[in-house]
């Protein structure tokens, strides 16, 4: 297959993405050698979790692959996968011994080697996600881990302790400075700014800290037309959504699992500390303040029966909330390290219904084009 968009069948490329999401990917030796010699290729960073079965010490691997048609897919390494990354005849390819496809990778940004005014390296403050999103994770923690009530699919705490050099707390002025410096680097086209807000015990205090960062970035004027997005737990004081609406940012609040009993079991912190009904109420109130299509609810596909999952997608869509879907990957350091991944058929069913929802409600994906573990952009493009 060619990498030229006019010569490719995008539905076929999406089929390959789905297979890689379902089964993971592996690396041939020739790929590892070339990728590590290539100074332009992006090194995987693990700010939120680790999805790789095997981590080779001091070996650079990619965090995502850019398939033809600018379809981005995560590299969740699995030794058993039939899909492999290789390097042949001067080209990077992905193959399963039958299908061979030329691929590209996001370019390592120069700003990772920049320093701020306090001599802190920018790669500790800000990251490139999906090849087109500037991401800040602050606070880089979730207090559910301290209470042993973390979501069972999450590997945040062990990953941050072992594999990440990111700062835990980043003040608004430091976010502005880092973002401004990063935007001077034109290596990659930046299309989104994302604040991934970690969770502290006081939801309102945490949400106000997120607002302070977004306010500072917005007031600085450095983003120009780049939209702002927030991932956060909902506050208890729902009038705080009014401030977020004023900043014209979108928000994703992730219920993860729709089935009530499975939600209680898989997300015990969110269930016990906030509550499913309160969570749903917060989403609908956010729509009242921010408008339909500006509030997203994150789901993890593959943790519940397909019928209840699809029910959850339409339930949210009918309330003006855009469902946002990540495909489950069983992180080795999570409680669900041995949990099965969703089948190709499951993912395709999710994609089919997401495509219907996008068309029916005229919604747009969260972080369009950057979702390496998601099929939202592909569903939006009607590739299912």
C-alpha cells in the first residue's frame, strides 16, 4: 500500500488500526536498530501509564504510529501480536506477514530540549500527544491510589514512580511559559492544547486549580486559534462550569463504565467518592452551562458487555454529552493486567455506533486526529 492518501482505502487502513488496538504490536530487530539511530523520531513518554508488556532499558520506541491518511494508532507492545513494526529498503513498515504498509511517526519536538527560566527542561512540564496535541498533566497524581480505590485498569502511580520524569504540580505561570516556548518549535503542527487534570480529595479546589491554569493560558494569548481542552473529575460545586464556559474550553469527564454494578467494581473511587448518579448529573449540568457538543464523557471500551456499552453511548449523546471512547489495553502494572482485551468485532461495533452518533448529532471528536487509543476520529470520518 502507498502512503499517498489518494491511492489508499481509508476503511482498510482503519481496519488495520482496529487490529493493532485489539492485539497490540511488536518490534522487529531491524526496526529497533533504525529507530534508535534516527534522531528525528519521537521517543515514547509515559506520563499517564504504561501499556507495554516488555520495556527494554535505554531503547527508544515510538508512542504512536501514523498510518496513511493521518490515522494515528498507539504502540501498545505485545509479544504475541501478529502485527510488527520493521524497517526494510529504507522505509518504516508495519506488517502481519500478509499486509505490508508504509508508516511514519511524529517527529521528536525540539522543545523537549528547551529549558524554562528556572532551568527546568520542558520535557518535565509538557508533552506532545498524538502528534498534534500539547499536553500538560497537573497535578500528575490521583488520590484514589492512596485510598486503594483506583480504577482497576489504571497504571498511573507505578508508572509515574518508575518511568516518568514529569513534574507532579505545575503552576499556571510555568504552564504559560512552557507552552509559549513549545509553540516556538514548528516541528509538529499543534492543533490542540490539553490540560489533563489529576484528582485531589477536594474536587472544587482541584477544579479551581485547573481553571487557574486555563485562565492563565487563555489570557496570555499564546494559543491564537488553538482550542483548549480539559480532562477532569467533575467538581461538587457545579456552578464552576460557568467559568469554564467563559474560557470556551471543552471538558471530558470520564465515567469509564456505564453498567452500574461494573462501574462500582471497576471504578471504586469514583463510585464511592462521587457516585454514578452525581456524575451523570454533573455532565448534564455542564451541558446547560457550556452547550451541547462541548462536554464529553470518557468510556473505556472492552470492560463491559457490548450492549450496555452501546446503551451508554446513546444515553450520553441524547443528553448533549459527546461520548469519547478509549479502547482498553491491559497495562502490566494495573489490577487488570490479565484482563482480556476487546475483540476486533467489539471495537468495530463501537466504531459503527459512534459513527451513527457523530452523524446524527453533528458532534465532533475530543482531540480530533490525536486519539491513538481511540476510534473517535475514524468514526467521525465514517470509516466503520
